[in-house]
């Protein structure tokens, strides 16, 4: 079996770490908004400096190759942990940055610890292990964010931390732990070769996953921006129709309600008080909508002053009550806005579908007819489409964009009159 020369592995590690740090730094320079990349690039480059000092053990004084080397090593681990904390939006912690280095500097002042290779290995393994486990914990705490690269990174950092902690009992059991690292026996040690190789692969893997993690978050942010209405924060039309269609097709049983909302006389608000006031009213309605619908509802802005929502559940009366709550809540908050009397209201059309196959576009058409009925009856009210016999799937015998001439208009009934006289049409 050929001799695996550990210093050669150290030199390889040093070269790879410098390259990884430079690439991560370059990635941060391309997108400086991701500050975690700056922390991680700094961690990798500082780690390379620590490895460089360790490689020179026996060539330069121990104060540099041992004392300073481990101070730099612990600082690199702290920078990596701070990078994870920064990624999760946490503030910089001086205690995290300095704890490992201060513990090592204190240990160097105790001859019994400093002169024992076993004690040094225990301190180093404990510090690196706890920093790695801390990184895994911080990333795990942000698991609600759907980033796929998060999970292998958590597993890898936790595994790395655990293996470093395992080195503690091994440092006591194996006699070679007491041999100087630069000695011939240590260089022939299979244990040192395995640890060095694992450390090299470990840092390559976590650096790649860190980069993948930031890339995923950036892509997720762009995807959300493309599917979100910038003014209200609700889903835009394309996203809403896509999500609502998925909800409709995925239902196993029970009733699904489609609600269509249109703010009454919104053009008059824009013309009379300016578009900034109109935007304020739209945001007020979006808040009223989100606050009064069931938590599993899907809501979106279809365009202009028109909004929609889809609600799942067997209780139609509860959905109707939620629609009334939206109407009443909005009327209350939009009666006077920023000292201006607006008396803004909303009309709502509601359509149900039971276990039958249904198409989201056709269901939207039914809710739209009920909405027009609410407008015709004086606005500021909820109307429900009652025709239970109309087809809820498109008719394939006609052009997709053309409805049959005899398509029946579903009659509607008044659900609950407005609590105050409706304004003139």
C-alpha cells in the first residue's frame, strides 16, 4: 500500500480552499445584497490561512504554527457560523466571533493543556464540532423557507460537527494522538490521512451547497416577484388562476367557493382624489381580504380594482359569512381614509362547485355573473350564483374562446342587504 503523505494533502487542501474562497468572493461581488456570501468567502480564505500555518509546523516557531494557527482556525469557523446567521437574517454576535479564539488563547496559558497533544486535539475538535453543529442548527431554524439545498447542508454540517466531536474519545484512545504532527509516525498514520481527506471533501461540499443555497433563494425571490402583485402583495392574475386551478383539480370531496370582488366606483376615487389615494384603498382592501378569509384560502388581484379568492370547505354558510365579513370590514376601514371621506365599498359575486368536475375559468364566469347582479341591485352586497345545472367544464364542441350563444345566465338571489342604504348607481 503506497504511503499517503499527509503534508501533501495539506498543500492540496490549502490550494483548494484558496480557490473556493476566491470563487465565493467573486459570487458576492456579483450580488452584494447577499451578505452571507461575504462571510462565507471570508471564512474559507481565513481557513486557508490557518491551514497554511499548520502546514509549516516544524518549519516556523510553534507560536505561529500552533498558537496563531488555531486562533485563525477558530475565527474561520466563527465566520462560517456568522455567515449562516446572516443568511437567516440574524444580527452579528461578537460572542460567536470571539468565543473559540478566546478559549484557545486561555488554554495556551495553561502548560498542562498546551504541552499535551491530546488536550490540544480535544480543544480543537470540540471547538470546530460545536461551531459546525451551531451552523446546522441555525440553518435548521430557517427550515420554513422552501430551499432544497438547505437540507443536505444541514445534514453535512451536523455530520461534520458530530465527527469532530467523535475525535475527542479517539484522541484519548489512539497513542498516535500524542505524537507531534510533523513526526514520521504521524505522517504514516491512516487516521491523519482520513481526517485530512474528509476535511478537504467536507469544505468543498459545504461551499458548493452554500452557493446553491443563495442561488435558490434568489431564484425563489424572483419567482415570487413574478407571481405577486407589487401593490397589494397578493398573487397576481396569472399566479392566482394557476393556484386556484390546482386547488380545484386537487380537491377530493367537499365544496369549493369562488369569490369575485370589485370595488364600487373606484374610478371616481382615482379621478377625484388621485391615484395615490386609489392605491391606498386597494391596499386597504387587500388587508381586509387577507384578514377575513379562512387561512387556507387563495386570494389574488386580477387587475385594476378586481380581486378574487377560492375557498375550500364543506361549510357554504361559513364561506358566505366570510364574504360578508370582508365587505363589512372594508366598508369600515375605507369610510374615511387619511381624513378624506370616501365611503368606499365592494360588491361580491360568489359561485360554488361541489364534487362535480369543474374548470376554473367557467367557475370564474359564474362568479362574474353573480357580481354583475350585485352591481345591478345597488352595490355593496354579496350575491350568489344558484344555477346548479350549468356545465362547469368547457364545451369542447365550440371554439375554446367562444361560449355557446344559448349559454344560460345563472339567476342570483340577494344574500344579505347592505346595512346602510346603497349609494346611487
